[in-house]
C-alpha cells in the first residue's frame, strides 16, 4: 500500500510523532512532484518475505499496478 512518506534510505531524522515524512513536496501525496514515495507490505502475488509491513520500497507517485493500493483509516476519538 502507498503511505504518505517520501522515501528515505534510513530513519535518521524521521518524525517520532507518527506524522508523514514529507520534506521536499509537502503532504499529502496528491501534492507530490517526482519525489519517490514509500510502498509498504505486499499483495497476493508477493513473495512471502515481502509481505511484512516493515518491507518497503520506493516508487514514483505516478506508478500504478493491480497489486498497489491504499488502506482507509480514521481516528477513533
């Protein structure tokens, strides 16, 4: 699934409050430029070792595939 963060090779200087890590193009992702974004987890056709939520890769925000999507969420306050 797509997440809000821009891709960084490590977590140095990452936000610790759960907010998106968007430095160059702002948030949310629909305001992005060509900056790579993070894809996490895997789908039905993914190798087993790539199914964990900790698995992440980078891709252009314009990338599309039948195995890539989003997950809706909301606060329970």
